[in-house]
């Protein structure tokens, strides 16, 4: 290889690495992940851009959100398989827009709009949950669409992935180099997840109460430990004692009071 070309490529690689490291250092250093955005205290719709902006405003490390796929292949942000009673998988995006609006007047957000809103800042991570679909083919279609959108917008530094679908998680690990992927379902022990290339486990608090040694096992394996959905003060106290890495909560303001004591 021509020496000048090699030096130029090396410089680009170094610049890219430095950029990624600089961005990583900018993230909020706390364990608070707002579940579907910070919606509750201000009466905002879950999974709205407004609740995302509120999570950013109050300084959460991350804002979690859910992605579904419309009949015409548009990834949209919504928790349930239906949007206010209308089935997403069998509806076009335009049909959903015309059907109803969220309580604050927003239409159902597209993934593109949601990512663009989140990328206006470099403090709060976007915790992207890929929702399981009725068929494996549909799961792969949704996951491919998400990967393409993240790549198109160059949103990778903002994103951490989670899913209840083991197939979706494995697809992300195989097809997104360096992706931070955590599993939600709760039935796989930490050592197995490590073998499969996972970044972390993101299990319901009941899983850890049933398997109290899994937190220590995960930490020993170098896995990140997140816990959902932690809303009660006593549960927050217990998990803080266990030194988990993150908690996903509908009560981010309460959790902030705990960690600032």
C-alpha cells in the first residue's frame, strides 16, 4: 500500500476513535434510565419525543424507547403492538397518523424523527428496544430497518440495544460491529450471555431476587447489569446496595434523590 494512503487511513481511524471516545466521555454519569422517557411527573405521553426531551432535561443517563414496524415498513416508536387501539403491523404509517394523536398533540413518532431529536445532544443515551414480532421474518425485517436508519443517521454512538427476542439480539450482535446489546427476557444465566457476545443483561428485578447471585456472576463476567422496571423506593435501595450499573424506572426523579444523598 502507498505510504501516504496508509498514513491517511490511519489518521482517519485515529480521528474516528478519538471522536467516539470524546462522545463516550460526554454521557451523563449516573445509573438512571427513564422508561419510555421521563413521562410520569409531567404527565407526558410515554414514548413521545416530549418524554425523551424531558429525560434529557433532567439529566438521565439513558432514555428507553420501543420500536415497532408498520405494514408499509416504517419503524415507529410505540410500546404496544397497537397504537391507541389500532394494530401497527397491519396499518400503514399514514393510517396511524390520521387515526389519533398522542395526548400532547404529537403523532406517533417515527424512529427517524425520534433519533434526530435524541441526537441534538450528547449527554443522554438512547436505549432502543426492538419489540418482538409475530414471525422471525418480521423480526429480521424490523431489525434490518433499524440498523439501516441508525447507519444512515450515524446514530451509533447514541444507541444501546435491548430486546426480549433472543433472535433479534443475536442478529444485532452478528450484524452491528461493536453494538451494545442486552437481553431482557431473564431466563439465560450471565455466563451463557457472555459466551454469546452480549454486552449486558437487562432483567426484571424479580429475576435477580430469584437468582441473587446473578448480579455478582454478571459483574465477574464483565457484563453490564440493568434492572427493570424499578419504581418503589425500597427496591431502588436494595439494588443500590447490590451496585447494579443501571435501573430503568418510571420514577427517574425519585431515583435521582436516592443517588444524590
